């Protein structure tokens, strides 16, 4: 199980946590990070103050105006998966890419940028509610891609069951973990939202509408 490791880059030197390392060390580090699927996370609704995903479009008029269904706004379920460590690849002249999120995109998730985002079903992906109440995001190959322990309130569970899907967000800047050195009480919804939007703007967030499955018997 686990996530794909980064491909070898055409560089003579690599860095891990600011240290220059050889390719063998990089590969070992990447394999350890990608093989860890127990991540940080939380569940929320689309209108959560730290997400503010807005309205859900239900069509486009002949003149190009986007229309919305008020009944589908806000109270749709979301699950956030934020890995402990990042695997960022920097190539001159290209935007930075985080390889775990890139693996999710390659497997059918969409890249969730800023502005009007077209969210689509992540074909083959599934979100399993396990008997121990953890949530496990499984890729189309059936393997665990990410797993989180997040309190599930009845309203969120009901929404997931009634819609049959959950918006799953995966990335290193989702506003889940309190940044190092910052007191928890200072990591407000506003700061979480800023981090979430920054990650989207940098192309570091993968997202998809994922089928919800309960394995609780």
C-alpha cells in the first residue's frame, strides 16, 4: 500500500529537509513518506468558514451565465486529508509540484485551483468509513491512499449517506495541521482559509467527488 514515489530528476544533487543528499537517500526518504498513509485530517461541510467553497453550479445558460441550485449549497460533506510530510519537486522554469498530490491527480483526482473549479467524480476512488470510525481514502487500484481519524458528527454522516459521495481534498496545505511554532488558539478559521487558498493557488491540492462506503456492518 501507499502512494507513488517521485521519479528521478535530472539533477546532480537532491535535498531533504534542506540537506544535500544522494539519489539513494532521496529514494529511501521518498519511499518512507509515500508509504505512510495515516495522515492528518478533518471532516466539514462545504460552507465551513475555513473552506468557503461557495455555491454548487448546476448549469450554464446559452449566454454563458453559470446557474446555481440553492438547495445544493453549503451542506454537502467534505473530508480533508493532509499528509505529515511533503515531497516537493522543484524543476527550473516549472511550478513546484508535491508528488503525493500529483500521484492522486495521475490516478484520477482533479487539480483543485482557485476560482471557478469544475469538481467531478473521481472514478474508481472510494471513501470507506471503517469499523473503528476512521476514514480511509482508497485509490482505483483498491489500495489505501490516505487514512484519517476525525470525529464524525451525525449531521455529516447523514449527509454522506444521503448524497452517496464526499468531496475529498488531498494536499499539504489544507488548513488542517497547526503550523510549527504557532499556538493552537491562534490558528483561526481565517488563517486556515488563507493556507487552504494558498495551496490551491500553488496547484498543490487534489480533489474529487468520491463514493462513500460504510464498512461498519
